[in-house]
């Protein structure tokens, strides 16, 4: 009888210990996530970070759940889903050339007109690239239709259908297709046919001033964050300028992993999208398949960055929203949290290129000021020659390398995308060049004056000597 009691107690005790262990592990994960978010903030100087975590039916938000962020290119998944609905409704097909849909639109490859299909836009194989130099995005007040007219007639980098090349052009064109085919504006169609039916009440195509709680964007500079908000051009929205918050992102993840209640017709659309992502690197309808079996997308604007990953198999998803463009760090934070939630380790937090630039050009600014002071107080011509040559070489190198590397003009890089320290460093270096030149001229002039004085004194001494 005693042994039977011991067995019963053991049976009752084991689940208690197991549940306690699971609870402790969950608490540990929560603590680690919070620590990693703080590490991210310290590393990037980003002021606002919201993280949505979904594990099965359970959701957790770290940070502000209600504040709105620009979600960048995560917008493409919404545009892609709208296109899927139009296809399902029989209004378009993937094989349709967009020149048949958008009046007057043309594209060229090797100087010859060519067709780009809806499917090629969805898979990023149209032949466009993400170079703002070759394919400028819409200016501040440009409508989507005006931008389409502006981009029409451009030469493609690749033959359509032959090569993957990520480009915002593709999804902005899809946005124009949605408006043209549906007979509604892009915004109205997205609101009535995608966002409302899916219950995404805090996701917006556009946000009017004073209507909603927007977390201001920011820009790094000299290892600080400065408030920085760029105007949202209507012609850029379909590819990357929706607003949303962490609360809606938890629902968006649950929609895609199948734990949210949505209309049956939308479940069919989701299955079509997920069924088209077979291998790592596949891109379709605003989503990319990754090596670890997850699906996701990143987003970045000059003032925000974001990342979302999810897995049907693991019934887990993570989304990170940040109010600073530090995309590599945001991606790393999101990937690390997902790995921790699925039994892996966080890994190291990657440092974003703009953070590196901020560190480098903070040092460049300080060094440039010191070089200017060195030139100003120099007594020998070698100093301003060295400082001037150094400043010219560094400035010229930056101006030559940056545009092709980032696919944008130096003006846009300096004034829109890069940390404030980048512009500050370039200004200080550029200012140092005439300072060095002027100081060199002054030294040479003083040396010449000194030689003339010495020559005159020598002649006077010679004449005095002759008289004597």
C-alpha cells in the first residue's frame, strides 16, 4: 500500500515539475528577449523598438503595442495579397502583360520594347533593379499614376523572366495595376478588400496628421538619435510605406501561420502564396523563403526599419519594428528572437552599416577639425600640403565609391539615408581643403617675403662693406 502511494505521488509530482520547468524556461526566454532588445538599443541608439512574438495561440508584445511605425518593404506582402485576390476573382492573371493594363506603359530591353508580366513583378524577375539612380522613386507630391508615366520607357537591366533582382519598382507597378483593374484607388481597395476583411484595424495605407499615434522616426548621428520624419509620397506606398503597430503584427503573423480566424477565401489566397515558396531564396508575392524553413521579409525607410519571420511548422513568428533605419541590426534581432523561441540560441547581434558609418564619420569629423587646426597653425608648407592632399583623397574616394555601392546619388545618401555624421564629416573635410590651400599660400608668401627681406639686408650689408 505504501509503495502504491509513492507511485501515485510520483505520477502527480512529475507534471508539476515539468510545468514548473516549462514556466521557468518561458520566463528565461522573456528575460533574454528583453535583454537582447536593450542590447539592440545600446548598439544602434534607436529610441523605440516594438517586438511582436507569436507562439501558437499565445502572443506577447515587448515595447509599445499601439504606436504606429512605417513598416517599409513588409508592405509588399499586403500588395501581393491584393494581387492574389484580383487573380482569384478572375480580373487578371499572372501571364498578363502590364502594358495591356496600364495605358501607355512601355519597357525596353536592349533598346527594344518588351513585355513584363504580373508574375514577373510578383517574383522580382522583371528586369528592374533597386537603383534609385536608374529608376527614381516618386518625388514627394507625385501620385502613383504620375510615377508610372515617369518610369515608363526605361531600359531594363535584364531580360524579363531571366533573373531575380529585388526592386521597389515591381511592387509600385503592382499597386498601379490594382488601382487600374479594380476601378478603385489603391488605398480604397487595400482598405476594403484586404485590411478590413482580415481584421487589421491598426494597419494603414496612409495616416493623416493627428489621426493616429505615430512613433516618430529617427536618424543616427554622432552616436545619438535625432528625430527624423520624411514625407510619404503616394507613388511609393505599394512597395514600402504602410503604417502598422505591434498589436496588428501579432494578428498578421497569426493569419499566416493559420491560428487566426479569417474568411475562407483568404485562406485559399494564403495557401497559394505559401505553396509558391519552395526553396530558400524563392521570392513571391512579397515574401521570401529562408534557409531555416521560415518565411519572411525585411523593411527599411530612411527613418524606420522592420523585419518579420514565421514558420507554419513551428507555429511561431516574430516581428520587430524600430524607429531608425538600422536594417541589419533589426534583422539580426528578429532572427535571434525567433531562434530563441524555437529552441535555438540568439547568436550575436549584427552591427548595421549605418551604425558603422556613424562611428567612422564621427571620427572623421573630429579628425577633420584637428587637421584644419593643424593647417591653421602650421609654420612649414609640408603640413598644409599633407592635410590638403589627405582631405582631397578621402573626400574624392567617398564621392566616387558611395553612389555605385548604395545605388543612389551622393546627395540622396548624404541628405536622406546616411547618418548626420556622414554629412558632417564630408563638410568638414571639404572645408579643410581651401583652409589648407589658403594656409599653404600664406606660408609660401611669408617665406617669399622673408627671402626678399633677407636679400635686401644682404645687399645693404654689401654696399656698406664696399663704402668702408
